[in-house]
C-alpha cells in the first residue's frame, strides 16, 4: 500500500506526458481492495477521481490549443489570400496602358476583391458638393450572381451625409463600419435593409489628405465581421482602386476640356494652327479646310510651307516669321498664305 501511494506522483507525471502526446486513454490507480482499510480505499477512490478530472482538464486544454492553432492558421490563410488579391488587382490596373480602358480594369479588379472576400457587392462611392452640401455618390459597383438579382442603388445615385448621422464624422476620423445589419442603428438598418444588406464594410478613402469618399463591401446572405488585419489590407486595396478611379475622372475632365477647346477653335472664322516647340504642326481648325480649299489633313500639314509666299506683307520672309519660343513660353502670330 505504502509503495503504491509513493508511485502516485510518478503516475501523474506519466499521465501528463501521455495526454500531451495524445496517447492517454483509461488511466488510474488499481489496488487490491482486500488489503486496504475503508479510509485508504476512499482515499484511492478520490485520487482516481482527481486523476480523471486532471486528464479531462489537460485534454480540454489541448483541444482548445488545437482549435486556437486551427483558427490562427485559417486567419493567416485569409490574410495571405487577401494580400494575393491585392497583388492581382494591382496587376490588372497596372497593365492598363491608357485611361480610356481604365473602367474595364477597375471592374475586373473589383470582381477579384468580391470573389476573394465572398461578398455580393463591391462599391466605390465618391464625395460631391452640391449647393454647398456634401453628398456621397456611387461611382462603381461590381455584383455577384446573387447580388445581381437583389435590389441595389443604381450607379450615379447620390445621398446627403446629413441623412446618415454619424457617418461623416466617423469617416473623417479614420473610423470604419464593419457590422452585420442587426448591429447598426435603426436609421441605418432601415436605409440599408431596403437593399437586402446582411453585413456591410465601409472604409473611408483619403486622397492627398482629402476625404474623397468610401469603399464598400456588402454581403446580402450572411451576417459576418472582418478581422482587423483584413480591414487593414482592404484599406490598401481600396486606396489603390480609388486612385485609379480618380485618375480616370481627371483624365475624362481633360478630354472634355480638349473637346470643348476643339469646338471653340473650329467655330472660329480664322485659320488657327497648333505647333510644337520644334515647329511641327500637330493640329489645326476647320477654317483651314475652307480657306486653303483642302480636304486632306496630312497633305495640308506636309505642304503647309508651300502655301506661304516667299515674303509676308511686312517684308519679312515667311520662313523667318515663325518665332522661336522657350520651353516656358507660348506665342501667337499672323501670316499670309494662299490655297493649293
């Protein structure tokens, strides 16, 4: 009896080793009851109960440890997947060589983000001031197959920030929304519920330190949260997308300005020519076709100097009437010419 009790410590240590090795099954102290007094038998019974509790406790801790490791591995997998998604989106945008085709690249990049995160809508909203009041306007949206059959605000739709109490101040402070619909205010639940939103992520966008708009992920089927490290990765992805959108918008404004300038020049009754600093003509207005009686653009630009007399009315040679400009200056001048 005494020798068996002395082995209890060794047995407990062996139990701990086997349990952590995943090999512990039935384990306890078995003695011949006929050699024990009542008190000794009770002590052994209580010790076996303690051993069983200890075994269960260690096993439970091991299970928790295993689940924690699995969750950590899953989190790392999600993070790596998001990083890969960001890289893929960047590749798509960087492969676009001109701003005219940027819209297709943006939609492809948003689709990559949407399918990677398993959401039903990916949205980009930009800010716009209307009569002194700040609005948010939907510029782009990608929808999954499920998202396409669910109602959504159309692209171009605008809402004032005053109708979404708290959003403006939250976004200006760098905060974001990452909630199932049920966790939002009743006001937001009513607004977003009309579009079958189950969960939503809204991340503010800042370009050149200016509050530009926000990026949205919408799940129409599941209630969920995104982990903080996932939000941080999505911040980087959304900023890249917003920069591309802003570049496209600025390029569109430049194209519009050029078209308007062209319309104004073509409306002039006078001939106007545009030259680069090496005195190569690169454009002219419609009046040249009428005045010089030409119908071929390339022919006119090639033979322009053939249309100029040797001397201008002021006595200077035509070739010398073209001033030389520095890189920082521009100039205008008048010459006389004739038709072909």
